[in-house]
């Protein structure tokens, strides 16, 4: 029997507005105009309390100290070290699934150091706390949603 006829059935599925598994934590860098160069990253990880993640831009409260005359390799090492220290302090699982879609009820992280930490330790599909920070993953407009399992302790569902 010849079955070369095109299928007639179309399957469509639209996800609901809530997660069916776990809960989400949204980490997003605003899509601001200025490039995220090594000097800006150094300022953000060295003085995170001076930066605020706002809805569409990053405010630095008129604070722009320079990194002195350190070579780029030393500055990158400093940034990676700060991100590693921050990752160990976060109350997140050591590994989590990454999504690019947020749902109703997901929590938004507004701390720039936490945002940079999670983005630098996330690939397209997974967050790994103990991996080396990837500075090229810190792009304006990038968003990561960590899907945290329901079994994760309730007391650890907030960031410090």
C-alpha cells in the first residue's frame, strides 16, 4: 500500500501561564545601549551596591571608578573570582534547568551581582554553580529563568 500522502492532522499546544513543575527565578540583564565592556563588568562586580537593575536600563548612580592600570587578564581573573564567591553564597541548587520563558508567579532577581553570577554560570539549558564563569555570556538583554524543583527547601527560595 502506498502511504505517500501528506498527513492531514495538525497538533498544536500552547503552554499555560503557570509552571507545571517547580518554580522559576528570572535573571535578566537589561538591553541597554552601552556595550558591556571589561571596565563596566569590573565596576558591576566590584561595587554591586552602586548598580540597580531597572526595567529597561542599568543605572549606575553616576558612579564610574576606573580599574586603574591593571591588565585585562588580571581584571578578568578578579571578575571570575568575585562571581565564584557570589555563586557559593547564593541559596540556589548546585544545578538547575534553564528556560528562556518566564511564567506567572516566577520571581525576578534585581541584584546585579546575582544576575551576573547566574548568567555567567548558565548555558542555554543548564545552570551549574561550580563551573567557571563565562564572561562572554554576559550580554545586554540576556535572560535566564532557573527552574527550581519543588523539593528544594522552602527556606532557601530567596536570595540573600
